[in-house]
C-alpha cells in the first residue's frame, strides 16, 4: 500500500493586507543593526537597518496585522529596542519586544 503524503500548506498573502510599518531606533555609535523576530524565523541577517543622521537607524517592514516578537542585534549583541511599548519574557531569561500591527 502506498503512503499518502499531505500536500504542503502554502499561505498566500494579498499585497493589500500588508501594512507598511516603519521602525526607528537611536543607537549612537553602532556600526551594524539587524532586526530579527518571529516574522523572520529569528534569522540574524534578513532585516538590516539603514543608518541616518544623528545615530538613528531605520527600516520599513511589510507585515499583516497581528502581534510580532522581535529583538535587535547591535554590533553582534542581542539588545532591546528602547522605545518598545510592550515586552514579553523569552526562554533565555531576557525579554522580547512586541510589535503590534493594526
């Protein structure tokens, strides 16, 4: 008897449901800032922020509405986003920032 395999689940997101979410952080003296979170499967190199004047770093995410956990990696070290209004504990004894997309 041949085994039956389940078809892979493919999620298609309509472009109209994506929201542009600007994210900005002030990190004076940083050389590299990466944003990682559950929306990138915690990849350490997918979302690199762009430096601007005055030590600010920016990016614009495109996400469907919901809540997302994230952290920053600044010059190779895990850091919090100081302006994150909500945080949740993680299994590493620190906290993840929470981004809410309405």
